[in-house]
C-alpha cells in the first residue's frame, strides 16, 4: 500500500510508495549503505521527477520536525533528501543541509555527503558548420596530447 508522504492543498493526490525505502532503511546499519541503496532505488527517481524542488524541500522541512512514529516517517526525510540530490542542483542541497534534524541522526551527515560529492552535469549542443580542428604544435612537448575534431553530424 502506498504511503502518502505529501500533504497540503498543492500536494493532494500525489502518493509515493515507500515500501522499498522502508525495507532498505530497516536493514541499514550505516548511513552510507542507506544512501547508496536509496540512490539505486527506482522509486526515488519517480519522486524526483514527479515533484518540484520546492515541493520536495517543503515536505522535507516538515518531515524533519516531527518525531517519527512509523518506519515510513523515519525513512521519509532520507528519501526526500536523495530525491532532491537527483534534481542536479546544488543550492537546494545546501538549503537542505542547513535544516535541523533533531530526530534523524544520519540526516546532516548524508546531506553533507551529497553536497561534497555533488557533480554538476550538463549537455551543451554546438552547431558547427564545416569542420573545426585543433591540434597542438608538434614541438611543444613529448607528453601525450589530445586532438579535438568537431564535424557536423548531418546537413
């Protein structure tokens, strides 16, 4: 049965299944195991893609202030943190790492791990007309060099 992790007028109808995250949390004896397993959990990808950064942050702030009474409430902040990390934006992670987590012992540590291991990614498309070639002069060094050749894929 899916756990309703979101509340409020803007969150009505959005339900996330925390069953696999609860299982992972229940066998986690160290924080990095929990992080690694949650990062590999497909349900975290669904949360990250279906909720906005602001929705995740808002629910994260609320969930960290409540003492967990169930396994779902205990794992929820970690799920939301990992989903936030999958958004690919460092500023929300910085904001999350500043939130106090009085009832979730591993939260601050995992937020810092995500911040320190954050890799910004992006795709740049270049439109190149003709052929562009760049090489280093032959007499500069005996060290290995790289040659970059860009050519159009099609017309």
